[in-house]
């Protein structure tokens, strides 16, 4: 027996039913915005609220309007009954069919979100990889720099071997490339403050060496000042380059009528060799740090320091002839004014 058509609802009832439906749509819209359904995550599609909503709204809407279309009819399972069912169900079927394009749109949005997340993860991985790659290369470079050995003649029978090497390569890398980090990635711009401090100490050593080599033998006070300045700059360079100063159980002492000087350099050869050793490390680090003005930072002071150090090695300033060997340890050269 075919489905029978009943009378339509009154106009007032129709408005009430429409009001109920639009209220439902308003609730769905409210949930859409409050739950930020348009912001999708990288979780599976079935976990997305927008996906569930695109299924729920068309299905519930088609059922809601279908109830009005099917009200008063009884099922008839034959060709005529199914034909009549399709005829009266055009609206709910049409609403239900909206599910397919809506799901496709949501699926494309979800795929775009996943692709963006993959790109971001790849970018973050590249940032982290660039940092650790740069750090690994720098640390290997610092560790492979040859150690500098200095043989010091304590007296006629005793000698000391002092070794200079970079002890904390990772810390040196962090100071040299202070802008590099796992969060920001590798920065190939060296720390300007670090470079300037190295350069300033190199220039101070160069100037103090010139004064030490040029003053007269009777200007012992001026020579002592130059030695203190050289030692202070060498100490600063060793700290900047993360080089531990070799421990010695001897130091030199000089007493003048105006001052007293305690110095960790026992003779002029040791001082000259120490300057060249630390300067060698400085040149390697400056050249590794990137494009620099070679003539301004390296070439000119390098020539002066090498020539002055070689002159110092062959020509001992007068103050070294007055030094007295003392057994003990001092951390840095000291001068006391009497």
C-alpha cells in the first residue's frame, strides 16, 4: 500500500517549527565560534570538532525536515512506495547530500593544516640542526688547533714545559657566536664585542711591547708598567679564548726603591714565546669567525707583534737582569708601589 499524503500543518505551527530549527542553527553557530572550530589541529580528522559538526548539522537537518515530509505516511515496500518516497523526500535528501561537499571542504582544510604543521616541524628541525651542525664544526675546529708548548729555563738544571690549548671549546663557541641557539638556529655573525675585546688587547700588547723594547735600561719603572700591561692583556686573551694558564711553581721577583714587582715570566724568552703562542690562537679564532678586515685587525698588529716579540727574545730588557727566582705560585703579575 503506497504512502498517503496528509494535510499540511497550519501556518502558525510552521513558523514554530522554523523557529525551532533556526534556534538549533544558532546553537551550532555559537558552538562553532566558542570552540574555535575553524582552527584545526594536526590530530586525526575524526577528532576535529568541525568535521563532526559538518556531519551532524546536515544529518539532523534532513531528519528534522524529513519528519514533516513523512508525517502521516506509512511504509510501502514496493516499487510504487519507493517511488513515492523519493518524490516526497527531495528536501531531506537534498539537505543530507550537502554532507559530501562539506566533508570534502573540511578534509582539505585539515590536510592544509597538517601540511603547514609538517612544514613548521621541518623548519624547526632545520633550525636546530643548523645550530648543532655549526657548534659541532666549531668545537672540532677549536679542539684540532695545535697545542702550543713553551720550554722555560728555570735555572741551569731545571726546566718547565708549559702547554697552552683551548680547554672549553663549547664555551668559546657560545661566546664567539652568541646569537646562535637551538631556538634561533645558527648565526654566522660573530659577537662584535668579543672580537673587539680581542682586538683591543692585541693592540695593547703591541703598544706595550714597543715601550718595553724602546725604553732605556735605567727606566725600570716604565719597563715594569709595560710588563704589567702585557701580562694583563695576555690574561684577558686567555680567558676570552678559554685557555687555562699553565701552573708554575716559580715566579720572578724584583725590588726597586720605588716599587716591588712579582712576575710569572722568568725571562724575556718565556714572555716572547707566550705572546706568540696566545697570539697564534687569536689569529686562528679571528680567521674562523668569518669575513673580517684582515688589514685592519690582523695584518698590521700581527707584523708588529711578531717583530717586537722576536726582538724581545733576542734582546732582554734591563729589568729581567734584576729578577730573583722565587718558589711559589702567583695568578698574575703584580706591582706594589712603596
